[in-house]
């Protein structure tokens, strides 16, 4: 005969989870007096903290005539011509074959000023202008 008295506990325990406590009431927004509290040892002095003055109106901003202009952006090229079609990068180095041709090295950035129908282009590199073959360059992206 088996003794089963300690093997099965069939008592049902019911667990009751209490509800959460209520949320605390919302806090009032801080007031200027609460942010600028004067210590108790100084309250007898009856101090008053004045508000800062307002900024000057925008139309009264004098004194900026002596301020130098901002420097140009880092990628600003002072040798760039005032008018150009696009910037191109040299795929190969080019040595001039005749006077008026532009000398450049692979990777140089050239300011293209004109594309001719015969495949030659005109451009400026480091302030020097000249002709070069259009198939030696490609448009910069």
C-alpha cells in the first residue's frame, strides 16, 4: 500500500495583488521667488533682485562697422574665375603641346570655362587659364 499523504498538496492558494498606490498630485510650476530664494539669515535686509535689462532692439546695433568680415569657407578657392561652367577633375596629367595649353597633373581640379566642338576645353587652374583635351577630365560629383 502506498502512502500518499505528503505527495500532493491540493490546497488552492489565491494570491490577491493589491492595486498600486495613487499617483501623487501634480507639482505647481516653480515661481521666480522659489527659484531666487534669499537665505533666512539675509531676509531681514529686504533685498530685491532686479530683472536683467532687455536686449537692445535689432535696428540699434551700432559699432559693427569695425568688425572684419568672416573668412571664406574652407573649400573656397580664391583663384577660381568669376564665371565657370563646372569643376572638373583631371584623370591624367597633361603637358602642353603648344603655347596656350594648360598644364595639369592627375587629380587637379580645373574650372571649366568653355567646351569647344572639337573636343578641346578651356579652363582655369590656380589662376592660370589655357586649353586642354576634354577627354582628360571628368565632371566632379
